C-alpha cells in the first residue's frame, strides 16, 4: 500500500464529507465509504471501551449489516425515521496517527436530530480506522461512535447514523 | 358526561365477553391520577424484577439501580448472603452508593461519613462522642432492607409490601417459563447477564410497552423493514397463517401471559436454531447444544427451549423475550407519557466464543435502541401517545381481537388475549383487589 502521508486536513475533509452525506441522507454513498471488511459500532453507554464480541453493544454492524441499515433507512417502513429526521453532524478535535496505509483518526462529534417537535442531542467521539489508497482515497475500515452520555435518555433510540 | 365521574376505575375497561368487545379508555394512558394509583396499588404491592443473581454472584459484589422508582443496592455480603437495601443513608438521606456496580465491603455516605458494612450494619459515625452510646441499639440506623426480596431461578425480585404473597405463588404458571429461561446452553452452568446495559426510554405510557412486547399482530407492519432484511438474508418469511400456526398465547395467571411458537418465526436463535446464513459449522455446534440439552432436560423440553420463541410478560413490568436472543427488559414510568427502560442480554455461562458472538449479533439485528426493530416499536408507542391527546374525542382502544376464541385450546399469537390478561389484572388491582 501507499507510503504517502495522510494529513490532518485530508482526514478532516473526509470526515466533513461523511457528515454531509449523513445529513443529506445519501446513505448509499455513505456505505460506499467503507472497505469490504468495514464495520460500524456503537458501544453501550455503560461500557464505552467494550468489545462487541463480549459486551452487548447498541450497534454491531459488519459490512453486510451496515449496508442493510442504509437500505432499511431509505424505506417508508423504517418508521422511526419516516419522515426522515433532520440531522446536523458537527465534527471537531480531529487527531490523526498513521502507520503505513493504516490511519487512525479520532474526532469529537455532536449530532443534532429534530423530528416532529422533538430535538435530541447526541454528543460523543468517534474512533476511525482508515485505509489510505495509493490513488489518494480514504476508506473506513472501522468506525466506532462512542456516545458520551450516561444513558440513552432522553434520546431513547439511535435510529439515525451517528 | 365523563365516564370517570361514574366510578373511579370501572370506567377504564369494557370487558364484554358476550358481545366479544374489549376496550380500554385512552385516559388510562394520560391521566396523572391513574399513575399515582398505579404506583400505590401496583408498583408498591407487586413483585418487581430488580437484578439477576449473576450480577452479584460473588461476596462483595453489588449493583445499584432504581427499581420501581426507588434507589436500591443489591449486594452479596462477605459471608455470601444476598441483601437488597434502600440506597439512602439513615442519617439525612443521601445515596450511600454512587456507582452502578462494583465490589464493596462498606458503603460510606459522602455527606457526613456514616459508614455501613456490606450486611447493612452501621459501623461508623464520625465524632461518635456526640451520640448516645446506644443510639443504634434497635438497629434502626442500619441500612434499611426492602420489605421483601426473593430469588427465582436467578431472577431477583423485590416487593415493597411486607405482606406480599410468596414470589413463587405470585409468578403462578410464569414460573416455569422463567425456569426455562435459566436452562439454556450446553454447559448446564446457569445463566449470566452479558456486560452492557441498554438504558433508554420512550415518550409514551409504560403500559404501551407491555402491550407491544408480546404483540404478534404488529410484526408484519411495524417490522416490515426487518422482515425484508431477514427475507433477503435467509430466504424465509414470517407466515402468520401457516398450517403449523404462528403460535399461541397462554394466560399464565395473576396477569402474566406468554405468546409462544415452535419453528414459527423466520429468525435464528442463539439457543439453538440455526439459519442458513449462520453456516454449517455453527449449525453443527447448535445441534450439539440441542443434544446436550435434550440429555439434561428431556427432548421435548429442549425442543421447546431451543426451537421455540417466547414473549413472556410478567405483571406489571418485566418482559423476558426469548426470540432472536434472550432478553430481560424492565421499565418504569416517571410520568404518564414517559418511561425508562433497562434491557440486558441473558446468556448461558460457559457459552463458546463463537455462539456468544452470534448471540450478540443476533440480538442487535432486531432488538435495542439501535436495532432494526425496537426503534420502530418505540415510534409506534409514541405515535399512540400522541393520538391519545384526543382522548376526549376518541375515547377507546379496541382490544377485542380473538375474544370469542380466547377460552379455546389455542388462542392465537396474533390475537390480543395477552393484552386483555394484563388489563384485567390492572383493572382489578387498581380497584383495590389483593395482589
């Protein structure tokens, strides 16, 4: 793989792009950001550093399931997100570490969700394992969105993608 | 005329078997006075699930959590005895335990430093000279135990009424279903709560979740997108009206019920029903689990446990769903239109890493606030609650489905006997009947 150095600005651009896709509900494009062995995780609020094979997570999606998650959310029968809520993903505090083609990034996030008179806030931080392609692309091997809330109250659910 | 002016409780439920009509007044979901009555006559008198024995398996272990609106400590003392204390200092009231779980030999109040041993005894008061030497001779300053607690097959319940009937009697025929939920797995080593709690909520009345948790009628519509997912993955489809039958509902007595089926649903079960997507290796392991369980509990019971699905409702607020995973779910209202949920995965001790991983994946495909189904359930409950704002204009919920056949041999899972069983008990207790 590439030995090129991935800059923080490049990772920031990538994360902003991801955030925009999510806020615009372009979920197929979001899925395409992942590698073929990609995964998307949300640990439980009481075990934020947990292991999905050992602890009960909120979301434990392999590549197939995250694709199905996106497909489901496009349907009217995904009732919790019909009509689609309005969301805004805010990204900050981006840090990048690189070892060859493997890039580790972390960022803070706040996601605002608004639906039918209810406004919810999802604060947290995300840990990414990115793959840098020789063509200058970045893809997500793993995204772990850690909610920095004690309990999922009053949000109640994570029917959106963080 | 408002129906509630006629009678404080009787107005809420219409139960007319001759006409096959069962209705619940929507005011029962929105009225703050009803919630006060529920707290006094249901949650302060019924047996309420508090914790699982595996969470306090070893001396010194504790969990601290709110159970039916009261802060509790469930712990095992250094001599191995189980306790359930109110988590409040007997001095001025502050919580003496501020972490959700851990190990402790003592609980020390952060306010003035009173300290209690793990068996509840008051063992230290700073500057003791100012107290009479025999100020605790009657033990009244020790941590207070809840009036009653008991354990059934690993499920620890509390009761805030000292006169309560024994837990085993309270559970009635639901007891054997809890026993079944404790018999999973090849090892026969009992069950454990998997680390990681799903703590969430919904902006709806708590009774809507009890209705929803064993509702066979909503699956095809509320969960259409989940069914699409399973169909695409497994090629199977939920057939509510197959010859074999989608299943039945049993009234288990005292307000408890179960909806159950064998081989009737399109998803896999970690114990132990393989689906094509699990692959041959996992199928072989699951078949071996079945054979080991058959040798231990009998073939018929193992078939029921491994290949069947059960949505068990224990009055008033415990749901043990044994479906695509085995879950414990309990909930409590803090307002007529808001309840908090705690949900856990229950799993066999000694389960292989492969099956545990599959269990957790399978749990999350359907269940929990990030699953493919639970958020849609929550949405439905919240839509109902919003609809009830018009209760003065549209007064009644209809729960008549299957009423004419509910006393027959096999009331259908997609009918509404499970809800009627709950509401009949609710009506009786709110009217003042003994638990």
